[in-house]
C-alpha cells in the first residue's frame, strides 16, 4: 500500500469528515503521479491519453508503475509529475483525473 492508499482508506472510513477530504486532496497534490500519455512528451509539453468513461473524458494517472501496467496491460508513454501539476493542467479543460484505475 502507498501513502495515497492509506489516506484514501481513512477518507473512505470517514466520508463525512471535511478534514479527511482535505488530507486526501493534499496527498494527491503532493504525490508524484505517472500521467499516461497519448504520444511521447515534447521538451515543454505533454499530451495525456484521454479515455471516455460514461459521459466524462478522463486522463489516467497512477501512483505506481505496477498499477499503471496492470490496468493498461501494455507499456505506455508517461510523464512523472506532481499531482498538483496534473490538476493545474486539467483546470478548465473539461477533463477529469482518473486516479489509480483498476483492471
């Protein structure tokens, strides 16, 4: 289990606790995440892979390479970025962050 797993488990057990929500989002912001890319990263840009889940467009990020490989079932291009950076990239884009999807 990762630190992010621990904080999420605490949130899930105390879903009505606003402080737990803050701790979870703070941990997401501080965690180095692997953002799955649609193409190799350029010198100053990345193009995340966008999937459709229901009515939402989702970009995928994982906190471990093992989780990413397990979900995708293949190798993939990715960028290792702080969660904070990924969230900032997504603001106003209409895209949702899919974190640690499982197969």
